[in-house]
């Protein structure tokens, strides 16, 4: 399907940025995702492949379409795709709110051997708080930018209600949760300890997560950026429930849970670092333990302006950002070709283009944005693609040939540098309220 808005946007990118390499990566990535990642089957909502894995992740699919949000304001065809994706995500959540990745059809593909309650429509059932956050954020963004409400129907309301219930249950994981997960044929980061329960936790008011956005097991199971993301999208949901769905009970549930999560983060998720002062921890357990680091995936501590919204404290975020972008953060890595954030999910000394793009998207320094964009355009190893990660001393050493999420984050940064990013588009669009 041809989208004139993409042709016009690519021309604008070339005119403003003036780099043939950046324009080519942008054009190819935006076209490739539409052509190869979006799967259209008769009678089905759109299914978005994560890239070189034949499954759809809730998190990835929402992040993959972020650079198309500004186009959707004036392109009904793009808006149709985004609405269709939200509908597909809603169906997936109603199938299993604990699953993170789904099959295009119920054929049992994926990790069917995992010890958990698998469904043939589920590719992987690693429970991650953020997997439920991203569809709520996307649904709200589509409404804000396009004014469309056809994705905000009774089925969406049921999925939203199920998300709230799931997060409430996971506030007391040890006593109330039905979720268990073990994988017996992978590394330790692919499974949960204690018979699939995870490490011990105390009640904090926050909601529990089995896995990180990297799909690695949490070390401590209250993921702070995930909880801040949940607080933010619950605010979004309360707005949708009030303005569109006319469901005051759903709005009240969303606001009440957001307040409980926020109180938990304030009490347990903030620590004092000897150099950087009061910062957000990455994970805590409610028993006095804290993991001080950041990971390369969203939601991360670095990404909080994109995912945390009003839930974040500006001063604590500034301190946290300084910690994250310093050698005090164990995932911070520096080499001859790049410096940025890596992840325990990938080999040592590898930096993630996603994290570099997030660094650019969350700074107010225009020169820093352009520096990062130029860095990404120099380290694609002559593939003109963004990879999952690359070695800081040798960009030709990388992981994942096609990682669509990384492509999209590059494109989002390009649009941001051009003054046509997601946030600026959201700021411009004012959906009328009663």
C-alpha cells in the first residue's frame, strides 16, 4: 500500500537533515516495516512481526509504529493500520494478559515447552508489566493524534479492565498470583527461580513483573520504570474512560491503582546514590534490596520522559539520567566507535541503537540529538539497518540482522530532529473534550 505521507516526509528529512545516509536508512526502514513487518490476512486485524522472529510482541509492535503516529494525523491509511494494530493487541491481551508475544494464528509455534499455562496462540509467556502498558499508550496516542475512536470499543474496555485486575493481583504476587514460569532449555536469565515464582518480595503497593523489557528475568521483581510507565498509562486510560467510553467505574479503578503504584514507587523505588543523590532504582524487592543500573530497552530509566509522563519527578529524573549515562551504571559501555547503554541480554561491550535513540529523544540539546543520529548512521556496518546491538570497537560485530524496533527508534529520532516527532505531534493535536 502506497502512503503519500511517507514520500513527503522522506523529502522533508532530506531537505532538513541533508544526509544521504540518514535519509536512506529512514526511507528504507519506514518502507520495510510497512512492507515486511505488517502482515495482512483476510478477515484479520494487522499482525506486526518483530523482525527476524515470526511473532508479534505487544511491546515491540507498539514501539515499531511510533514513527508512523505523526503521519497518521493526515494519512487515513496509516491511521487505519494503527487502529487495526490496537484491535489486534486487545485481542491478544484478552487471550492471555500474562503473555508477551503471540502467534499470527493458534498453531502452537514458539516456546510450547515452557512450564506455564501456554495457549497455542501464544509464542512466549514471559510476564512483563510493560507489555500491558504499551498497548494502552498506543490506543491513547492514536486517539489524541487522529481523533479516531473506533478502536475504543467494548472489547478495549474489557482488556483495560483485565489489565487493571492483573496489575492488582500482582501487587501481592506471592499470595494471589496464578502465574508461574520455568524454561528448562535456556540460560538462567530465561527462567524464574523458586519453582517459577521468582525471588522473594515484600508488598510495596507496586506491581510485580517476572521479566524485564529485554525478556530477561528480573533480578528483583518490582521493575521501577515499568511501574512508572503503568502509572502514566493508567492516567491515559482514565481519560479515555471518561471522555470516550463513558465508563466512570473504569476511570475510577485506573486512578485508584495509579495512586497506589505511585505511593509504592515513592516509598520503595527511590534510593540515594553517593555521587548522584536521589535516583530511581531499576528494580527493588520491597525487602531492602535494590538493583542500580539501567537496561537498553524501553521502558528504561533513561526513557522515562517517553514512557513515564507526569509520573516522574523531574529532579530525580535528572539525577537518574546523570547516573545512567556514567560509568557508575554497569551497563554503560565505551569504545572507539560508540558510547552508550548495553544490556545483560547481549554480549559484553555491545551498545544498543535503541538506547542511543532514546538518549537523543530525551535530551533538549539539539546538537546532542544530531551527534547521536550521525553516530547511528556511521555504525550500521554497511547494512543501512539498525541492529539490536553492536560492538563499541567494531560495529561490524552485531546481533540480529533485522530488528524492526531499532529501525523505528532511529526513524523516531530523525522525525524529532526534523521537528515532526511523536511528542511534538501530540502537543499540537488537541482532541476536544465535553
